[in-house]
């Protein structure tokens, strides 16, 4: 039976999701000229929000990021829907989210280390 996810687990799941999203964005950019290629995205924020609102402890399996095809962007004449400006914007947002998760995780570990060092 999986152990419930605490704050550290939530942060680790966030970092994992942002790493997957970074690879997904890179794949979208690499396929910008591929006829028929449809961009991919990662679903994680909804899963995280649901886990944080839940009255029960989050299950790690509920926080697995999912790759999906949004199909909400305009398709060019070659059947491709990758837009470089949008992908760069997504890459920047992704970078900011990943940095936030890493900083929060560092802070959590620093708090734990301080508690151990002070004997609390």
C-alpha cells in the first residue's frame, strides 16, 4: 500500500512534473516543422490542486503527471499546431515553477536540518 504524500512528496512530484514538461516542450519545438505533428502538454496542476484540497492524504499515484494532446491551438496548413512564441512562453513559465518547487524543497530541508541541530 503506497504511503501518503507529505509536503516534501508534493514538492518532489512538482519537480518531476516540470522536468517532464520541459522535455515535452523541447519535443514540441523539435517538431515545429514536422507535418501533422500536434503539440503535447503535461497535466499536473489540476492533480496537485485536487490533492491539496482533499481531506485525505494524497496518494503518490494520484500525482503522476500526464502527457496529453490539448488540440486547442490553431493548426497550420501542414497539420502542425506548434507555435514557437507559445512554446518559449511555456518554457519560461515552466522554469519559474520548477525554480519555485526547488526553493521550497530546499527551505523544507533547511528547516528539518535546523530542527535536528537545535534538538527540537
